[in-house]
């Protein structure tokens, strides 16, 4: 039997799905996944913490078994989290967010700071700004990112023959991902078409969220957060960002300095690095990550 139950509710003209891992008498903990993932991509974290917490994981709009309304802004994502917290009557939950989920988690915590007990950001603060501060170079970098985003709004490359091909692609892109978790992600993360074949269930249009808020806003909001914060990155985290932004290649020293400066923006934050892990911390090194989470959340 699955260790969770799936539920649905509505917010802002969108049906949203979430999974609940039970133990409702325990303190509440909310998991927010990253771009193109879904709630059960966080399954190993949920199972590791469900003994001590009542764990709820949301399929963000445009992902998993939540609806794909076609328009995605940061405000909508934060409002969805608020609606879920109220729907499930979560009391001052711990909030853990990966990547896009980290951005949402931090913004939610900044706005509703009295309602969050602890915050964990799993590579959830985005790439560092380019070390070249020249205005024209910055503009070029933004334009290239915009072109990349337009390409991602199409469905090209989403069609696959069957779940076997989807599994092969997922494991090729994440070679350290366990077969068990990969199969769970595929089971709940692809759509089967009546004419044959499958595709990823996330909506490519979710990429537009990156253009609905600014980095300057985000840094200001980090300074509003009052609860204890754990920032976790992977030893090879820069590889992910430098693949998207060429100006970040060979900028490890600058990357680490940026992380240190960002940590200082929070009132109470600590930073930990997971060895032999990249951006997908919970795929690459789930056991060391879960040990770190338990140390922070269950002292």
C-alpha cells in the first residue's frame, strides 16, 4: 500500500492535488517540489520525516495531478500554498522547498512569518547574479534566458513512446536517482494519450513564473523571515546553473561568496553543503540530506 492518500481542492479557478502521509497528531510539515517535478518527487524526504511530522506535499499548479490553467505567476503559487495550509488546517508548519518550491516557500514565509516554524531551502534561491556587473552584459544574459524560456513554452521533446522511455530519460538526466523513486515519479508524473504514447504531465508554460518577480524583491523578502532557516546546496550545485548561464562557468569562488552573502540576509540562517550532490539534492544523496533535515528539525 502507498504510505500516502491523495486529495484535491480548488483555488483561483484551479483544481490542486496534494498527498498526505498521515500522522495528523504530529506537528505539520509542508513539502514544495521544484519546476517540472511533482509532490511525490519528495517522497523519500516525506517518508524519512513522517514518523515525527504530519507531512503534506503539494502538486504545484501546472504539475503532477493539479490542473494546468496556462498562466503561472509567483503570486498564484504563494496563494495556492496559503489555500492548502487553510484547507488542511496546518498549524505553524515547517516548510521545505526545492528549487522553484524554495522560492515559493521563502516568499510564503516572509509574508506569513508568524505561521511558519522553520524553513528549509533545498537549492532554493536561484543562480547567483553574473560576476560581471556591466549593464550591457547583464542585459544580454537576461535576453538569452528569455529566449530559453520561450523555447520551453513549446511541447517539443515531451512526447514519448511509453513509460519505459520516460523512465530511461529520467534516469539518464538523474543517474543517481534510485529506481524505486524514479518509478514512483513516472507513475504519477506522465500522461497517457488515447492515440498512444505518453508525455510529462507538467505544463511547459510554468516557465513563465520566472518573469513574474525580481531578484531584488526576493532578497528584500529574505530579510523579513524571522524563523530559523536551513539553506542546503550540493557540492556540484554550480554545474546546474552554469549550464544555463555561461558567465557562471568556473566561478566557484564567486558562487560560494554569493551563498554566504545571501545567508546573511536572513535573520537566523545556517548553510550546509551535501557532498557529491548537484541541484537535485534529494535525488543524488537522499540519505545524507535526510540526516541533515532530521538534525535541523528533530534535535
